[in-house]
């Protein structure tokens, strides 16, 4: 270095890169970058939910209420007891042209579901009883007058563990309603039609009811023994439809006007059951409709419980009511 000028003198033996060499290096870099982008895009296409840090609670995959279901069903074993704490929600896709009620695109939990039915192309992984059947991509629990049906997942759960479940249902015309049931009787269990909602009955009538069991009922037809002369959501035990552990009015009609979205969370450590429902959104409301304290393991009385959905219609209902489920999933926590 010259003290007078401040200029740095480089060694004269340095190698010079020609312009053609520089062009070749740049071309290699461009090809490598394009390959990396293509690999990343291919990975995302194969696993579109891999990058989602989804909510720890169950998020329901909503389905259209009419026409055959086109989504797939996945049945896998639960492999984790923990949920992520941070959340990020994916943007919903634009609705297809001409579709009046498009499916709602929802993020999915990282915890593998015990089962997930996004539509019902067939009755695989279900035990159907009574009037329950699969038709047009839906699980039809009761159709017509004075019918009762039950559908149990072929995979049982441990009632001493926490779980989250969600489903969408629709009742075409005023009818008695449906219920989500956890029971220790059998996979052929079925309750009475009409006011029994496919899971229960009034005591001392000799009519069938499922016990031991815990049910969350969505009662669209009020009876004289009900706590309110309106539609209501309630929790009952042992198939006794006359005794409600907790109940409330939903604030919207349980029949007609499309699907109802339901989320149910059970905290086994706190012995707490929470029920959420919405008619206007595929996202779970901030506040539950009902909350109650129950020890599900003690109620069911077994380490392997059946979980399912039931429905019933009565003899005084309008012609051809249909109570059907369009999507259902369950995750252990």
C-alpha cells in the first residue's frame, strides 16, 4: 500500500474470470434456484396442510347440504396427546361460479384424527342400526315417520381421555332431532323413535334406550317433559330424555335452512363438557352454548366406549322429514 496515494496494490498473479465463465456460473445458479422452487412447490402440492400451524381445538370440515359428497374420508389411528399452541388459519378459496353454498375450507389440527368423514360415499367404518343408512353422500339417521336410527364409528375411544368432535347436520323439515352419544352398551344399541331421538325414551315405558350413555341432544320438537316449550340443546344421561343435566335454546332453528355446525369438547382432567353450535359460520363460536361437569369414564363404565350419532322422527311430524349428517370427525387429545 502506498502511504502517499492510499491505493491498494493487488498481487499481479491473481486469476481473471472471463466473461464466458461468468455467464456459465450465472446459468448454473439460475437452474439451481429453479429446481429448489419446483421441489418446494411439489412438496406443498403433496401435503397442502403440512405448513399450517392449526388450532388446538377441533375444526370442522363443512360440507354442502345438497347433492352427493365429493370429498374423501380418512380413517387413521391417533398418535399424539398434544396440540400446538400457536395458530394460523389458511385463507378460504373463492367460491365456484354457480354454487349457492360452497364448502368451507378449514384448517386441520396437526393431531391425527381417530376418524374423519368428509361426506359419506359409503358406510365403511360405520355400524348402522334401525333406519340409519347412507344415501347421496350423507349419513341419513331417520327418514319418514316414526323412525329411529343410530350410527356408531367402528373405532372405539377411551372415555378417560379428552377429545374434540364436530359434525354438520341438517333436518329438512320439523322433526324430533338428533343426538351425539358416547355409550358403553354395544355397537348395535338404538333407542326409541320420536321423542327418544334414536338414543333414549321416557323411563318406565318399556321403550328401548341406550345405557350407560351420555348424550348431547339437538331437540327440534319440544315435548311436555322438556324444560322449555321450544327447540333446545341439552345433555342427558343413560337415555333418559326427561332429565336434562343442562340445557339452552340455540338461538336459531335446528331444522330447515341448511346445515347446523356443531363442536363438542370434553376435558377429561377437568371433567368438563362444552358444546358449540352455529348456523351462520363454519368456524366455532367464541362462547359455548352449554357447559357442564361430567365424568365420562364413570358414566360409561368401560374403558372402550362407542361414539356415534342418532336420530328420530315421530308419528305427528310432517311428511318425509329427513335427519342427516354431512360431515363428522373426532380427535383425541
